[in-house]
C-alpha cells in the first residue's frame, strides 16, 4: 500500500527542499562518475542538465543529506532514460520464417551473440532457428558459426564457398521457408572501423531479407566510439535494438546510456561472457547502478524512504485505531483497490479478509462501482470529507446530483465507510505487527 501513502508522505517529509547549490555540488561528483563509466561527454552534460532542473526544489528525505538525495534522483533518472518502450527480451518473430539481422563492428561479438540468441529462442520459446554466416571477409568466420551451431543444437546454412553476402541471405531465406524454420538469423561481417563498403553490404542484405529485428552488437567496453558506431548504423541501416557485449568485464557500461540517449534505440540484451548461456535481457536498474557506481548511496536513500513510509503507516494505523477513518481515507482506500485489482484482490492479500471480500462483493460491490464511489467522494466538500457525520438529507441530495447518482448510492457508500471504519478499528486493536501493518508493507 506504499503508493497510497506517498501523498501523505510527501507532505510530511518536506523538511527542506534541494537548493540549487545542493544540486550543483552533488552533480559535480555525479558528472565525474558518469565520465569514469565512459558515458560520452555530450551525453553526460545533457543528462546532468536535465537532472539539475528536475532535482532543484525536490524534497529531501529525513535523515538523508541533500547530496545523497541527488544521487538517488540521478539514479532514477538513469533508469528512466535507459528504459525503452519495448520489452527488451521479446524479439519480433511472428510470421515465420522471421529474419533477424545482426550487425556491428568486427570483434564486437556478433557471431557469439547470434548463437546465444538462437539457443535462447530454441530453449525458451521452442523455436526452430536457422543461422547463416554472411561473413565472407574473415577466414573461418563461417566455420565458427557452424561449430557453435553444432554445440547448441541449432542448424546452420550449409557453407558454399565464393558466394557473396546477398546471395547467402537469399539462400537462407529460401532454406528457412522450405525447411519450416520459425526464425533465421543473418550474422554479418564486421570491420575494425566503420566504412562505406561495410555499410553498403549490410544495407543490401537488409533489402533482401527485410528483417523483423536488426540488432546492433556493441562492445560494452567502448565508450565514445560506440555512440558513433550506433549513430552510423542506425542512420544507414536502421536498427531495432542494441546488444551490449562484454558486460562481464569491469567496464561500467556507460556506452549503454550514451547509445540510448543519442540513438533512442532500446538496449535489448547484455552479453556476460563467452559461454552460450552468458546472455541476459537488459535490466535498466542494474546498468544504472553500475554506471553511477554509487549503489550504496542509492540503497541508503531507499531505506530511509522506506522507514519514513513505515512511520507514516504507523501513524495512520493509530488514527484508524481511534476510529478516525474519514472520507479521504476511504477515497485513498478505493483508489488503492483500483490499483490492486479490486476489492477481492486487495482483501485477498490481507490474512483472514477473503470472506469479507466475498460478502462485500455479494452485496453488489464491483470494480465499476469503485469509480462511481470515488466520484461521490469528490462531490463532497472538504469539511464533509473530513467529517461524514455532517451528511444530512440536503447535502446528500447535492452530492448525489453532483456526481450523477442517486442518494441510495451515497447511502451505500456511507454504510461501507462505517463498516470499513469498524474494520480498521478492529484491525488496529490487533496491535503492532497486526494485519493492517502487514497489509501496508
Ligand atoms: P564478431 O566478430 O562480431 O562476430 O565477434 P565474435 O562473436 O567472434 O566475438 C569476438 C570475441 O569476443 C570472441 O572471443 C567471443 O568469445 C568474445 N565475446 C563475445 N561476447 C562476449 C561477452 O559478452 N563477454 C566476453 N567476455 N567475451 C565475449
Ligand atoms: Mg563474426
């Protein structure tokens, strides 16, 4: 129920607000941390500016210094920036055979990642995958994929010497259709540096295959360079996501932020080693912690915020215990119920409340009613909400009319308010560690 408390919590914890100086001082250190993590300079600068505007004036949590508070704000902003609008682990592979194109510089980990993803699709989604190497540049590149395929039990397109990448892509497409594959993956050649020929080759392959996903594989240990690579590939080929490899190393992964900020492309996976299982879907929270390198401060602030929340819950419980349960409280409860999947969902979470939920439901209480009930409360004046005893006939009529409902609807709400008030009182009496406290966690 913590969200429900957050309104109260904001009001009561405003011990002081972050001043511009507080923020500036703290951000100076954050800036160093970002640069040390290999976030590119323009991205770091832009990011700091954004956070500065956002943080100034924000409330400081009790027992936390302004600097610590800023770190937490930065952390949350990082998570926010790193979070894309697609589910990172969900590859678009409907309409079989679905082509997936892998692009990137030489040595970035394309071939390894191709095999890792093929293994994932096979094992987790039960897909039949065909892998094809289009790398005609590097000797033994095709054999490398073939060996990996054998190792993970995924088919590879038979190698035909002397074919060009476009011809191989066409053959892969035909073979995937004929062979009844769900997915075919095209592992392209890379260069040490980006050049026109490489880009042209990838573009030609793209035009033939029309990939559902074009994944750019980038070495997570590279900083500034990664941004240029990503921009170039995205401009010329168009990518649908980024895979960051070598995140098992000691790099701090600033490339993730740079790439996301500059290209706007979602990061989808991270590579965590050479083994075929060493891949995970991208988790913004984890990378944010790594980039910032101030995990202990972040968790310190989180703890302090939790403590304050618990204190607020306790205060609220004491009020309920004394029978102080007004319409504002009820409104908060109703809103929380909406979030938690209705009456049954919420009551189900409180031990011993299942039966009560059923009774309430049998009494004609469903989730659409919650919306109407909130509307009723909104039609009340501040005074009425704080003291529902004021509600006599004429006021009732006004409120019902104001929310487009009948007085009988309002009476039902008032009855429920009384019942819940009684219930809160009882739960409160069960004392510390009782149900209400538990339910508020
Ligand atoms: P490609 O040239 O882009 O196809 O790169 P490869 O897939 O051949 O990978 C180059 C090297 O990097 C190989 O030795 C891989 O085992 C290694 N590699 C790839 N991904 C990772 C990773 O996530 N972590 C580590 N430590 N090594 C990786
Ligand atoms: Mg390769």
